[in-house]
C-alpha cells in the first residue's frame, strides 16, 4: 500500500506540474497584470488540485470551522508542504510569501510574480508590498514559524506577521492546521505518502483585533501581538 501511495503521489505532482506549465506559459503571460483575475485562477486551480488529492485517496480535508475571510492577515500552523495550496484553494483572493528562487523559476515565474510576494524583500519594501496587497482587498497568509512543524511542537515564531498587520492596520485571523500523519513534512521526500489517507483538520480561531495592540510603542505593540499569536495557535 505504501508503494502504491508513492506512485499516486508522484502522479499527482506530475499533474500539478503540467497544470503549472500550462498556466505559466499559455495563460499568465497575458493576464499577470490583472491581479484579481490571476488570484481567481490560482484559487480555482488549487481548489481543484486539493479535491483531486482527496479523490485519489491521498488526503482528506476536515474543515472544523472556516468562515468567509476578507482582507485579513492569516496566520497558520504549518505541518505540510501543501498547506498553502489547501488554504488558497479554500480562501479566495489570497496571497502569501514565496521563496525568491521561485520568482525566477522557468516553470513558475509568471504565476508567482502575478500575486505572490518574494520573501527576500528588505523590511521597508516588505511592509510596502504587503500593505499594497492588503489595501487591494487581498488576504495574506503568513506561516509565523517559517518552517514546517508537527501538532505538539511549539517552535519559536517570528515577528513578521505582527509587523505586517500593524503596518497595514489589518486584523489577524489564526488558522490551525493539523494532520493525522506526517505528509510532505520537512526533509521528507515528496513520494513518501505513508500507508493511509492523511486527514488535514482546519479550524479558524478567534480573530485578533489589531485595535487592541496600538496603544504602546511600536516595539511593545509588536511584541504583545506576537505573543497573542503564539497563545492562539499554540496554547
């Protein structure tokens, strides 16, 4: 069964790659300046891919609670490589940070440079770019740990999400993602799919109101807001 699931996983990545090539070369060169249209295509494509992974038996998605999210900073736990695919497939008009290498990747660069934000920007440019996208009505997903981790691991989180939310004056939506088994975990080969279907549980937690973290100095506000993110996601 483990071998069969590895074959299915490899096939799914081929499907994703073929789809990416199609969009990158035949669609996005002509529409990449229309960020709203680009986001709709990415959202629907990744929604389809998530369903495809479910149909072939690799994963299941159990949405415990997820309301309509608009124009917010989303902070999420990060157990798997495909967390961002699942979230953007679930939440329309959403962007995130990507590795700078992808902005120059031959197969992905037109897609990536349409709505996503490079993670190598200097702090001022990062604040400017994230505020621009949020002011356009986009949601912005941030994995505050910066790396994948399991449910019971509590890694140190970075202050980037707090910086972004305070700078753009946007509320924060915590989203807890957990998996029943390791799937596309850090240092795990893409074909290592385990022996059974992996269930992704997704739960939207209480909103963190940005207005409650604007009474002190910038450093203090950022520190307290980061602490609140930790309490929401890892308490």
